[in-house]
C-alpha cells in the first residue's frame, strides 16, 4: 500500500483542514436532532459528546484551551482536557460545540457548531467571562477603529475609510440591556444597528464581507470564548479585531490570573488572541445568515460547513450529504421524544427525526424502529399511521374471509 508523505509542518494545513469539518458536522447533527425542543442543556450536551468523540479521532496532541468551562463545572471538553490520538503536532483547540444554545432550543436562525485549531501555545487562554469586542473586515488601514475610542469616533473613522457617510455604515450588536447606551450612540451618528439575540461568532465573521452581509462593524460585549473563536476566523479571512476581558469581580480576576493572564486590563489584538497558524470551522445547526442548518431527509442528512485556513486565507464551503448515519448519534440515543415508543429492535437501522417524524434509514447503528416501516423499505411512519395501516389490513382480511365463506 502506498503512503502519502506530507511534511509535518503542513499537517495542520492540509490534512486537518478537512478532518476538522467532520468535527463540526457531527456536533451540528447531534444538536440539530434536538432543535426546537426547548432543552438547551440536552442540545449542548449532545453537541459536546459528538464533538469530543471526533476530536479524539484526530492525529494530534490537542489541548482544549477554550472549552465548556473549567474541569469541575464541565465533565467534557473542559479547559485543559487533552484530546486527539496523542500523536502528531501539539495543538491548542477552541470549541463551542453549540454556539447559540438558545437559538437551537427555540429553533431560531443562526445556531452553529464551531471549532478552531491552532499551533500549540498560540491561543489566548481566556476564562469563560465576558469580553468587550470590536471587529471590522479586511481592507481598512490598521487602527481605523479602536476598542477604547467612543462609538461615534469609530463610526466616523470607518465611514471615512469606506468613503461613505455614517449613514452608509451598519453595526451589528447583541441585543442586551447592557448595550442600550452603545446602540443609542451608534444610531445618533446616523449609522444603522442590526441587533442579534445570540451568535456573535458569526456576527464578527459577518464584518469580513460587508457587501454580502450588510455588516461593517461588530461592537459590544459578548462571551470571551466566542471572542477567541471569532478572532481565529477573522485571522483566516482578514480584518481587525480587539478584545478585552471583563474581569469585574475578584473571583473572575483570580480565575484569569490562574490561567496565566498577567495584565488584567489588557486590550488584545486579533493577533494576540490567535498568535499562530489556525484553522476555523463552523457547521450550521439551524439555518442562519451564514450557514444552512442540518437537513434531515429519509436517506440523507445534509450539512453545510465553512472551513478556513489562516496560512492561505482559503475559505471552503462544504455542503455534505451523509448516507452512513451510523456515524452520527441517533435520535433515540439522545432520548428524542417518541423514540422510546418505537422500542422494537431494528438492527442496522437508524432513526432520524424530521419535522417531528421518525424516519427509518436503511443504514446506521443498531437502534429501534417501526418494524412495518423497515419492511416497506424507506418510509416515514408515525405510530398513528402504523395503527391505521394495521386496521386497514385487518379490514381487508376480514372482507376477504367473508367473501370466501
Ligand atoms: C454572546 C453570544 C452567544 O453568549 O457571546 C453571548 O454570541 C454572551 O452572553 O451566542 P450573554 O448571553 O450573557 O449576553 C451567547 O449568547 C451564548 O450563550
């Protein structure tokens, strides 16, 4: 058997840029099975489990640097956890298996599964606190906006650099009471404000393509983990970003110090948050302005992923059709409603959920299903439909019997 020789310094760029897609795809599908069920925790847990499993398949010595929390509060993907096959390069990993848990639980647009891989020791070890953020896309002179400048100033500078009036600028801001003054200040300049309820990783990424997204600048306070992930993405596609941790209690300051942060008021540039080569990937869970959500069809699960490489700035949009459902966590394993009702063994079948329907797929793990459905091949049946079918068969049989007699 022939082997392909890839210099180790290209491993990250060449091999992992496709392997990483599987990581976010699996997490997205797992979370998507629980879309709209109002259970943020379950959806997040499903994504975490799936992502962790895939990360452990990668040929890397990985350390979770941005994760689900610190070890005692997060049993999996906690900060400091080692992942990968314990072979290959040392890598720092930032994960947000379900960015926008609320969006997923409410089946609202914009939930994603996301991950960033970077050379070991190059990602900011940020605690799970808030971060003040400002971000713009590529093509502007360095320093045209600044985290410490008033919003009015930033809008005016950006408008000038773009060659438009402030009315030609749109800022994206998380819709939170803490941003009331910021929103007012931006609107006073004549600039428009687009508000989002969650999902500021995608929010920051939007600034990279204002023509398409209509977003010129991201402003405001969001999660620090999301800040580092967004910085990784922007590092790949170009742009400017600054962030500062919000360490407003003694407990947070201690946590930050414990993680090696010396200057607690430091204003980080994008290059300081992600100081080496990195890869970023995100798969849509619910359809949003950046990515389509997971689609469950009878035979196929569809996903859409964006994967970016800082080394070359390549951005790949990968629309995948998955037929081997066995490699995804099944609905039943996740305790999706109704799964328990269908408890007859159905080897080599998987149940996928689509619009409240259990769909029995011809491939996959040894889960359970409606026997009738499996015999008919690839059909979607609700329990009530199975009962109707049974009744019809019985009626026909009785009629036939009557005719014979
Ligand atoms: C943002 C948003 C995330 O957290 O980072 C936000 O982008 C910040 O926290 O999707 P608050 O909700 O407390 O404002 C998320 O909403 C994820 O929880």
